[in-house]
C-alpha cells in the first residue's frame, strides 16, 4: 500500500485552509479517488435561518462523497471549490484532518452554549474515507466529554465501529441516530447508490443498534418516482425497516436541485430513457415533486408504518429522533441537507 503525496497551496484559500496536501492511494477501494487533506479554520457551521432546517449547527468533516449517489443534492457545493459536481464530487474528497481538535476547541469555548450539532447533513461522515482517516472517534469523544447533544445521519456501516462511543455519549446527552434507506430494491441500489453498502447491510446497522438498546430511526430517502414508489415496493421497504427494529420511519421524496438535477437526468437518459419526459413534467416547476405526490407518498408510508408498529402511536415509538428536514423547505445551496 502506498500514498502519493503532493503539497499544493495554490488553492488553500479556496478550501478555507492554510495548506492543502493532495494524496492518492493505490489500493482497490480508493483507486481513482483523490483526497485533499486540509487543516480547516473552522468546523462548526451555522445553518442560515432561511433554511428552515430543524437544527442550527452542523459538523461536516468531509466534502465530496464516494457513495456516488446520482441524486445527491450536495453535488452543487463542490462547484464552490471549483471542482466538478459529477465525477469530481464522487472522486475528489476534501478531508478536514484537524476536525476533532477544532471541534473540541469550539465546544470548550465560553461562547458555545451547548446547542445540538447535526452530522451527515452535507455528505456522509461514515463514507469509505472515514475508514482511513478515522475522524469520527475524536469528534464523538469531544461531544461526549462536553455532553453536547448531537445527531448522525448515515448510510454507512462504519458507524458500527463507533457504537461504544455513541453509547457512552447517550448516557450523558441526547443522541439521535438515523440510517438512510430509501428502498430495498437491489437493482435500483446498484445503479443509483453504487458506492454505498447495500440496503440490507444498512438495516443490519439498525438491527445492531436496536439490539444494544440504542434507538435508531430510518430516513426513507429518497423515494424515487416511477422507480421506487410502487405500493409493493413501499410495503417491502417499510416492512424491512420495521423488522430491523427501527423506532421510526420518515419518507422523503426525491428532489433535484441544480448540480444533482443535471447528473441525475444524465443517468436517467442512460438507464431509463422512457422516463425522461415524465420527470421533466413532474419537476417542471422546480426542484421538488408536486405537493400532491409528496403527500400521497407520506400518507402511504405512514399507514404502513402504523401497520408494522412504528410511529408516534406504535409500540416502537421513540422520543429520541434525529431532526429531519421539512421536504417542502427551500434550502440555501450553501447549507443543503444531503438526502443520502
């Protein structure tokens, strides 16, 4: 195994850092991926009030994501770094190598009031790069030591590595864990989420946490029109989520913001050309599917959740849930929540 290392400070200011070290790794799991290691100047980011997100502060140790989800609406944020929002987003990964120490310093500041911190809200903090850089243990230790409430949204199985730290944190503060599973269709997964663990493995994460007494919700996102929204598909997904022991399920319909829209439609032309016209009509008014469609999907999933014992009135109800976005919210591009 070998890292190739190149120090290039020409874009340091663009990355919000004083130095950029660019590396490639010659193992199969990282082949074709370039890592830009930066010493960031800040790590706790404030969400603009206009975003209508149910949290105010985020921590994102990475930018770009090897999950390579074709619909990921964080793609646009790569353009702020003069990086490509397509293949570049999937293969040019910015790593904030000093994230744990920055966070510990922020939490220890007299000005910090102990507000909830959401993670996994831009790109997945448990993507493959985390297996190499191991930033999350230090981040979790800082949150635990300061008893600071937090939530994590992920579709990565690496979170299981840190379950003991999460358990320790949950003993001293409020912790929300949510796993993203939009569908259980294996063929759909392989084409739209090619760099992720399978839906079955993600549900194993839910099952493992539930078996250790840690509540886990599932963000059923995205529900993809015409490809993952048939009644039998919704039923199979909600049933699998319930059987894994999730405490709640929250459906979110696919939305296509600039950057993601172009990439997704290009994928659609290649894989499902017959659906292009239907998508153009459905999303003609903007990034979001029509309200009537969103409400229909939400109603169907909620009815299925109640049938399988999830939700506020179900036997698996939980009061400790990750904050999730209002899917009608118009989120400023600089602080978009990635529906992983």
